[in-house]
């Protein structure tokens, strides 16, 4: 479902771009040249906002979902599915209004507010957002997890807000100029270079949010999945004692009887600093909790 959702967003974004499309011929053929050009600029403003939001979302939550999906995680695309549509709608409106009004001070206010909201979403979706969706669609799993939003996570959210707001404050006021270049361009590169510059800035903002918020949450899941896979790959073989110590292979000592079963992993809970993290692993109905300290496996025990 999420893949269909993502494809529909991309398709919707692309449909608002080409200035010589059938859309133009239907709606601008009877308009004066100046009005047709203004209409085209509005469409570009909408497009810039939407494509920027999509880039931000893919950097902030898409990278996270991709890595979790490769680590047998439960609901790896949850954050991307929740955050993308909100960001696309918000930034699309911001781009449209920015081009429509074309006032410097108003543009600054619009993109500062957009940056604040984007950073707020980056900070809250992995915690309250994920908890809300899981409690609604998977109550049994929701009862096993605990994602509190405390001082440590609040500080990370503030960083996400500051970074997004700072970058949007640089990019947003220049949007009318970028739109003007794209809408007047007759060559492919002239039209798309401003778009690429715009997208790169949003990717940077989303990447910073992912690094400070999502990476500490997904890394323990990836570490435990890699450890289990290593154990399975070397089943019956001799493992160098130094290698075993380095990767903390003994952490699986009490659960080796069922690690050959299909597994699903999810973040269980964490401390204030998100340094000590508990990862829950479902081995076909047998639940195991593994403690990970600073990305180093500690010990695993069965959840009764």
C-alpha cells in the first residue's frame, strides 16, 4: 500500500510540471500571454513545494524505512507513510503562496513556519506518531512497546527544527527567482538545474533530521538483525573467539534454540539518552528482548 501511495505522490508531482503539456493547452489557450505565464509560475511554485517536501520525506524517513526493511523490521515504512503526505500538502501550499504573493518578508515567515513544522514532525513522528498508529492498527504489538517523548528526544527535535528552519530560510525566499528561471527556460538544463538545487537543500535538511533522530532508533535493530544473521551463517562452523567477542555473539546464548525461525524486529524502548535500547524480536510467536548499549549487543532474554 505504501508503495502505491508513494507512486501516486510522485505521479501527482510530475503532472504539475511541463509547461507545454495538455494541461496548459486546456487552461491557458484563451488567456492573455501575461496571464498564462503567471498561471504557469503558480504551477511551478506548487511543484517546487511538493518536490521539495518529497525530497525531505525520503531523506528523513525513506532512508530509515529502507534500512529497516532490509533488517526484517516490523512496519519499516510507518514513518514515511505518516509524514510524507503532510509535508507534501504543507510545502505545496507554501510554494504556491510564496510565488503568488512574491513578497520577501512574507516568504521568510512562510518558510520559517514550514521549517518549524517539518522539524516538529521529524521529532514527533517516530515517537507519538508511531505509537498512535500502532495502537490503532496493531494493539497487541503496541502493548509491548514504549516510545516516550522526554528531554533527550525533545533536544533532538529542537536540532531538527533549527536545521530545517535554517535551510528553508535560505531556500524559501529565493523560490520566486527559481520559479521564474524554470518557467521561462526553453532548454532542459535551464529548467531543471534550479529544481536540483532546491531538492538538494531539502535532502540535506531531511538527512540531518534522520541522522539525529532516526539513526539512533534503527541502528540497534540493524545490529541485532546482523548478529542473528551472522550466527545463522556460521551455524555448525568454528568462529574465531576474538571475532565472537568483538561482535558480542554470546548475547544470543539464551535464545539460540529458536533463532533459526523467521524473525521480525522492532524497537521496544530506550533510556533518556537513547544509548541503552531494548529491541523486541518475534520468532514466530516467541518474543525475545535484547538490550543494546551504544550499538553493542548486551544480552537477550525471552519475554514471558
